[in-house]
């Protein structure tokens, strides 16, 4: 419009483009723009033949590179000379409706704390109407500080521009910049990434003029269908379907991958901490080794492997897209996460040693001479000692150890185990390679394996309860747990493997005892998750208050 001096009327006559006619045209453009129509102005130059000689070749220019006008068009200032004193013909209004998935994707972005900024070459009215259609703005919303024409926004000082960008972020709504030029897009990206705002900026584009902004962004996203090769080369990823909703899906997938990586680490560290704690407690208290080296190697290499691998197939948390974005400076293992590792790991160690002590010295738990979980603690069928004797087993055979012993170093026990095995002549070797020692070690190993299987269920979600993220949402994990238990039963019931690992089969009552010691790991982690959710809610509320 600014480059036109005349207008073509309906009857074919050409009259001057007066301010009155200009207002009428602008009113029609605003009407079309409010209907989310993209408006293109059409005009022609009737005076090309009167232009200087080197420009007159444009009169019959057919678009071929061999035509003389082809090189003329590349000369500076030619565009201004040609596009002046033109005759305005009219306006074409075109509808380019947004895809049906975009509105839901915009809402999902807002919930996830991802801000959407639209930068377009359309006029301001069209841009605002389309942004309202897709849910970036609400109907009738005041857009004074959320919608800007590119050159007007660029005229502000950088400090004021950053102020507007920050205010829009705090409002929870997006922004739109219309009539934007390529350099403007790059400037907006650089401001978002700058030291003041410190945002992670993702930029989408398809044209050659988008390449600088795509390269400047933290994540450049080019269109795979409509995008130019230059844009695709400058970007970090390419959308195969040119669909904005796919970007939101990628955000969700990225968060899920990160969470699964943390779940794997959480499971492996808490399990291995438990093994270290059990060895430390055993050494610190002076107890016989509940687990031998080959058993620990089997647990780490075989039993832990399938569940740890299956955690990589965890589906996204139900609330994964309702959490704010994490800071790029956030450590993989926070202080609270480390505390959780240690608490769970500590219980794994305590339970592994605890059942070992219970088998030898039930008096430490007040079970001497009683029936518990179907097991009778005491008598010839299960010789027991005091905790003091167990912790001082290395002195077995000395007068000090014999003084208050249930049996002395010279006492011989002949008894038949629950599995029917005949045991003859037990003395100090009660702590070494006989069936009594093997039974305690088997119980300890079985508790460790069972706890780690249950701990794998805890790792399904960092914060969500198992009542929300049910175990069957990851069938691969359930299958992996079944495989791990199958391996464990194999070494229990295959004779040569049982001998290799110095273990014996367990009966039903003993398995009940194993699960009694193992299941509290779920309750402990559920309490820790509930406390973590409370802290996250308080932290989010405090952050919103500060903003």
C-alpha cells in the first residue's frame, strides 16, 4: 500500500489512491484478518517502459535466467525503483487453517511450562486471530503487551524488549510477532538465550531466511516436507510430518527417556548400596559372611540385569507433561535423590543381614523357642545360639565362648533338616560349610534378590506411587522379574549349581519369612515418594510466588 499511488476501480478506471480510499482498503484488510485470513496485496507498475534503459528489459521478462532482466533484478536499489508509484489492484484473502492437533498441543505446552512464541510475516490482525484460534490467547484477551509488529518491537531498547519477554512468560501466555524479518527472528532467539532470561530456545522454520535463527537456537527444528535444504542443514532435528504436535510429543519422549535413565541409575545404585551396606554391617558387627563372593557376582551380573534393562521401557509418568521444565544446570543426582538411595540401600543391607541373624540367633528378635511364620526357632531341628555368640563366632572353641553357649564347641548335634537332610556332628563348624550355614546364607541371598525385584517396581516412577503407576504398565519389567526369579530358583534347585553357590532349597514357610523381610522396601519408598511430592509442590509454589 505504501508503494502505491493509484488504485484500479471496478469499472477499469485508475484514480489516485486518496487517504479516504486507503482507509476503506485498510478496513477491509482488518475485516479479513480478523477472520484469520492471510492477506496479500496485489499491484502492478504501468510505467516499466518509462524506466531507465537497463530496467526497460523488465517489460518482457519471462523468468528465464538467460533474459537480460535476470541480472538487472540483482542490482541494489532496483526493487525500490520498480516497486514505486504502482497501481493497487486489490487484496486476496487466503485461509490456511491450523491442524486440528495444534490447539491441544499448545495447551499441553502451557501445562508443561513450555512457552510458545509465534514469529510470522503475516500482518498483526491475521497473526492474532490465528493465535487465538489455536489457543495461544483467549478470546477477547488484551494483547497490548503480547502482540507486536516486528519493526516496532525492534525499535525498543534491548532492556525493554527483555522486559516484555519476561512479563509474557510470567503471564503464562505466549507471544506473537507479526511482519517479522529474518534478522528479527535471530535477535529474539539470542535474547531468550541471553544471560538475563537464560531460556532454552527451540526454533522452527522452513525457509532459507530461517536458517540463521535455526542455527542460533539451542534446538533448531526444520520442516521435513516443506523445508528447504538450507533450513534442514542449519537445524538440529527435522520434523518428518511438519506437525507442531510432533514437537510436543518429542518433548514428552525426551522427558520419559531422561526419567528412565534416572530410574536405571536409581535402581542400580540403591541395590548396590544395599550390598555394600550388608557387607559393611557384617564386618562391623563381627558376623559370619552372609553372602559369599560368587553369590554377589551372580546377583550383580545375572539377577539384576533383566530388571535394570527393562526399566528403559518404562512408559512416561502420568503427570510428566504437567511438571515444569528442569533446569539445564540441574544435577542428575540431587541431594534428596541421594538421601533416597541411601535410605533404601540401608534397608536392603539391614534386611539381608537381619534374616541371617534371625536364623542363627532368634533370641535377638525375641523368637527363641517360638513358632514364627511356620518356622520353629530352637530345638534339635534348628540349633540356635545367642547374638553374642554369633558376633563372636571367631572365638568358638574358647572357654569364653563356651560359657553361655546353647551348645559348646565340643557339643555334637545330630538332626534332620526340614528338607530331610541328615546332619551329624555339628560343633564350631556350624558357622562354616554345613547345611545350617547354607540355610542362613540362602535366606540372606533370597532376601537380597527379592528386595531388588521389588525395588525395580519402585523405580517405575520417581515420584508417583505404585497405586498410580501400576506395575503392569511395563510388562517388560514383569517379564524381567520373572526371568530373574527363574534364575534364582535354578541355582536353588539344580544340585550342581546349589553346591557351587553353597545354598540349599527353601520351603514354603521360609519363603514367607523372605517376603516378610523384603516387602517393607516398597512401603519405605512409598513414604519417600510422598515426601518428595510434598517438597516438589512446595518448591513449585515458592517459585511461582517469586515469579
